[in-house]
C-alpha cells in the first residue's frame, strides 16, 4: 500500500485545520486537551496526546492503536540482510504501523535541528559531505557505536520526547509505537530521526571534545570521526571513550581506529588525503572492472542495476564539490 504523500506531509494527516480535528473529536476531548493539541501543532509536532486522538487523526479504531502498543510483535515482520561477513537483523513494520511511523518520522525530522557535525538521516546532507569535513587531515580517529538503534531504549526516547514538547502520557504512547522489545526497532522508519533526537546530549559532548582539542568532527549515524591537521592529541581517544561510560550506547572496540599519515586515512568509507574525497584503491579497481565489462556489454540484466549504482556512486565522488 502506497500512502499519498499529501497525507504524510500534513501535520494533521487527513484534516486540513486544527479546528477541523478538534470539531471531529467533539466531546471526546476536553478544553485542556484541545489546547494541548493546538500547542503541539504550533510547535510543528504531530498532536498525539492520546490513543483516541491518534486514532481519529489516522482514521482507525482506537482498538488498533491499543493492539499496536500492547502486542507490537504482531505488527512487525522479521528478516535478515547481509552486512559484510555477517548479517543485520531487520524488524520491518507492517502496513498499518508503518503508515503511522512514516507520518511521525516526516514531521519529527522537520522539527529536528541538526548540529553542523551530524550528517546521517538529515535531509540535504550526505556521507560525502561528512567525509569532506576531514579532507587535508594529518590524522583521524574513528569510533563506531555498536547496535545504535537497539541500544536506544523506550525510556530514553520517552524522556527525549518530553524534552521537545510532549507530556508524559503522549511521549510513552509514541515510544511504544516506535519501539520493539523496549528499544528502537532496526527497520522502523522512525528509528533514524528518533536516534538523532535522543543522541542530542551526546552530540553536544562530542562537540565539546572536538573544540577542546581543536579537532574537526563528523557523525554519520553510528560512525563518529575526529581529525586534525596538527599532531594527534594523545588524550583525545581516551576522552572520546570516556564519554560513553555509563551510557546506553557502547563503542565497538574492533571498529575503533586511529590513523596518522603516511598511513591511509579512511573516513566514512572514503579517503581524505589531500583536498578532495576519493574512493579507496580496492573500490577504484572494482569500478574499472565494471566499466570494462559494461563497455563490452558483459553485464547481465540481473546485475545491471547493482553495477549501475556503483558506477553512479563513483561519479558522485569524482564530481563532488564540498559546500562552502
């Protein structure tokens, strides 16, 4: 089922004005609740103040919302996808829940004010831009958060939602609709935006570390990178690791790397030696092989889309110009 984009983009879903929504709710909403709906709309937030209000906005029976809250496993399908030598576990919401999550995600993303160093899940920003932050670096220090989405708990999410304007009841409702087993679901359309919201305090602390050591900083989802053009500050790696002590998010030691020239400086999958981002040598070799096969018409129909994607990405990297 493909939902009309107009519904997703409307803060009130099927209603044109907040007055229409309040009128539709009738006696089911008190004066105070109507005021709370208007307050959230003024903040640019989906006016989810209760199960009944959400059901009215979407146009479903409140019992369906209750079931999504209390029996979430019924509304997800599980599968795995390859990830390097391992696999990623995906819990994708089924249609009814996905509609609600996509609507929430769209408007919460609009309400999120991304710090300059955050590039993942932010409209208009890319991992090419994230990597370009570090061009010309003498050293890079990168860390990776293990299981970023599943490490984010419903309790932390609820507290974050309260901080941006929801009350305790509505924040708990939204958290239940966006979490599975009490954690952000890997595969839910809300998880990327909500993870950015929840990570705001940590982003602030990362910025403080970067400023303390005069380093450049980027974060693309769970991939965090510091770099500099002077000597590597010896204390920086320990300071970064210390930020995560006692936090729900834990760093993956096997993915923590520090590189200093003349060793290869790889950031967000790209090389940052010199003044432009570049593909790694292995990727460049693959691209040359694809170009060779394509020129001779030896790319099968089954592989055409995948190969075309790689070739397009290579062109994007080659033509990339960092924004001013």
